[in-house]
C-alpha cells in the first residue's frame, strides 16, 4: 500500500531530474513498496521525458540496475510519468500529480534538488507517529558546489533565515515547495495550489495561508535537500516578482507574518532603501561641492548625519545574525560583500512591492 507519493513538477530539467531520482533511490531506512514517484512534465522542450523514460523499468519502477546492481528486474519504487501538452506552470503540474497520487501523504520536490538519505525516512516517521501532523516543510542545505560568491551567499542567507533567525514562538512556516509534505486529504479539501500563477511565484505562500487557517505547518530541520542556486540577476528577478505578487496578497490580509516577511524584515528592507537614497544624496552633494567641503566652508548638518547613522544601525540590527553567521562560515570579507549584496536584494524586494502598489492605483 502506498503511503508517500512524491510529486515532482518538471520543466526542461534534463540535467537535474536524474540526480533527484537517484537520490530518492538511495534513501535509507524506507520501505520503497510504500513510495511512489510521480513526475509531471510541464510541456518540456528538452529531453526530460525521454531521459526518464529510458531508465524506467518496464513494470513502471525505478530499478536498482541504474546503480550498478545485478538485480535489474527489481523496482525500487513505482515511477509514473505524466506529460502535459503545454507548459502551464508548476502549481498546475503539482495539482495534476496530486490528482493521480495514491499515497496518504504528498511530498513535493522541485526538480532541481537532491534529497538527503534520511529525508524520506524523517517524513514518513513524522506522519506515521503523529496523526495530528497535517503539513510539514524542510530546509535546503547551506553547502554549494559552486565556489562563486552569490550562490554561497544565497545558500547561507536562506539557511540563516530558517535556522538562526526564526522566532520559535511562530507556530507555522512557509510551505516551501522545494521540499514540503501534506496529507493528501487536506490538500484535496483546500483545492490544491492556485494555478492562476503560471510561474513559480507565490503559490506556495498563498497555499500556506490557507493551510494555516486550519493546521500548523511544522518546520523539520531534519528534512533536508540540496539545491544549487542561480546567479544574482536570476535570483533578483525572482525577488522582484515574488514581492510584486505577495504585495497583492498583503493588501487583502493587511498584516506581516513569518510566512513571507515579518515586520522586522519589512523594517530592514525599508532601512536599506533609505540608506541608499541618503547615501546617493550625500555623494551628489559632495561631488558638487567637494572643494568648499574640503576647505571647510560647507559642512553636513549634524542632525542629518545622525539620522543616517541611526538608519545604518537599524539595518545592521536587522541583518546582524546573518552577517555574524556569514563571517563565521566564510570570513569577514565575505560578510562585508554580503552586506552590500543584501541591500541590493532588499531594493529589488521594495521595487517589486512599489510596482505592485502603483499597478493597483
């Protein structure tokens, strides 16, 4: 009998889907007869479906043969491939996968993660041992294969946010579809993800709000996956649009929360923008009057300077835990670069929110 259905939306992921399936197959302390994997190809243009199909065993399983075993006829787990004719977004693909699932529990993975060996065991154990557990989310590791600055920054930033900075008094967390599980009955009752979002935007946040009206989303740091992050431009664009659409939800709910952003995070974002604006203003004043300033004929107003210093302190207070963590992990120079990179991302978040509010006028 199937207990856990793994649903993976896949779009042009020919380079990442096999590492994900392979990581599932080498999971420890799980009964694979209780597990099925459903890959929903969301209209891929590459060889995603062909690659998965070529390694799937004839009886619909993912065979040990793919890992050098002699027992090629024995399927490790059931593998279903559902192909959609056109791309409709990950929210829709997840809903389709859930429709065909047989398990009591659904777990969603993005197609570009790798599952840690004990992750599935922790999920199954948690749901079997606690009938009052309805939704669970995990975390992605802080380690990156890339030695480039930004992927390491993003991984450390997320890890710090989830592990170091979360207020334990907050009872629910983001149902992050990078790795998140939910009882199938509850998912059906809620109607699944809002598939009007055609890209990976805020469909996870929106579903989290609906789950949290009834049940807690439990954060389990033992449920871990690995994820390789993109470059700054790609992530910054995602921040902009995620903020844009979340701001629309905020206008309906009119409150901050630990799912998308806390009041503290909002204050940190605003302080970043104020720092940049005041910094640019002072720089322009200095450029236009640098001779008079050097000669002492013009001086900056002490009250304005004090205000700038105060805003800097507010921002540093907001990011202090991360900067200390970054310095511990990668050194002081990395932490300094992280400070300025963080400001740039906060500006993208604020820009997305501003664009959202202006578009609603």
